[in-house]
C-alpha cells in the first residue's frame, strides 16, 4: 500500500513539476509575445512617422514644382506656336520664292524680247 501511495505521490510531484514547467514556459511565451507586440507597435509608429514625413516631402516637392510645371507647359505652348508661325513663314517664303522665280523668268523673257526688238530696229 505504501508503495502505491509512494507511486501516486511521486506521480503527483512529477505532474506538479510538469505543470510548473509548462506554466513557466507559457509565461515566457506570453512575455515574448508581449515584447514582440511592443516592438511591432513601435515599428508601426516609426513607419507611420516615416510615411507621414515622406508624404510631407512629396507634397513640398509638388508645391515647389507646380510653378515650374506651369512654366514648362507655357513654354511648350509658346514653342508650339513659334513652330507653327515658323512653318507658316517658311510656306510663305517658298511661295514667294516661286513667284519671284516666275517673275524673273518673265523679266528675262521680256529682256530677250526687248533686246530682239532693239536689234531688229
């Protein structure tokens, strides 16, 4: 009987030791999870700060660039207008050159006729 009590007592002590070990390990795991949660919250907070700062920088860059982008757009429009004006002027010049060439041919023909008439008289 004593042997059975002894075995039960020994089994109870082992169960208590195992329960204490499991409880300690569980507490360590909870503590570790708590530390990880704390680190995660800290990392999230730092990430929010970095993202907010990045957003502020992007907004500042956008505001600083807005007048430049507007000026670029204005310059592009002016360049387009200048190119169109230049193309129109080139077309007029080519047309005028053709007209001048035609007039010069007529002048040359008239010179030849005048010269022929002068030599005929």
